[in-house]
């Protein structure tokens, strides 16, 4: 019974520290879980030089900062829909109606020009471009799948998009 009470008090303490950083109950629960796992995993690193609550505060603060950093990184990823037409629809993802055969032929021809423009950049660009703008995948997903850095994905997607836009506009 005493262990359960101590565990509940520890969890409440960790959550209160997490709330100071993330200011959202759901996110604080996630940070609390991460912090408690980190504290358990690194329990041998507690040397006893300071109070346990001080050490646990530092572990929780670190978990909260890592959580916030990950959220900022995810928020910085640009949406895959870049260029939009007059109606607000994505230029790359524009789909003509089934009854509009002329529009479909034009769209397919434009898509071929876009594909050629991106391919002209080099062999490393089309895979990133089509995963990013054709499939709508995130930069992190593409990075993991292709085994390249997120920075490389961003650069290749941007250059591919610029080439596609020149083709669509020009």
C-alpha cells in the first residue's frame, strides 16, 4: 500500500513539473510517462549528491524539453501542398472531373513536363519529389525511408518543387 502511495505522489510530482513546461494536460501525461521511463532506465546514475526530487525534476525537465523540441521540429515541416491555383487547389494534385476529357489530357501532359523537369535535376531528386508532393509524405518519413538527412530531403524537395513550378507557370 505504501509503495502505491509513493508511486502516485511521484507521478503527481513529475506531472506537475511537466505541466510547467508543456502547459497541456495530454502532453504533460506523455512527458510524465517519458520522464518516469527515463528515471527508471537511468536510476543508477542517481548518486545521492542531491535530493531525489531534485534529480527527478532535472530528468522531467529534460524529457519535457525533448518533447517540445520534437514538436517544434515536426511543426517546421512544411505541408506537402505547395502551389495552389485560383480555386485554392494544389497545382500538382489537381484532378480534372471525369467528364472533362480535355482537362485530363492537359493535366497528364503537364504532369509529364513536371516529371521531366524534376528528373532533369538529377537522379536523387525525383524519389524525394514524388514522395513529398505526390504521396504527401513528411520530410521525416522520407528521410527514414531513403536513409538521407532531413536537410537533404528539404533541399531536394524544394529544388524539385521549384523546377515543377517553373514548368507549370512557364
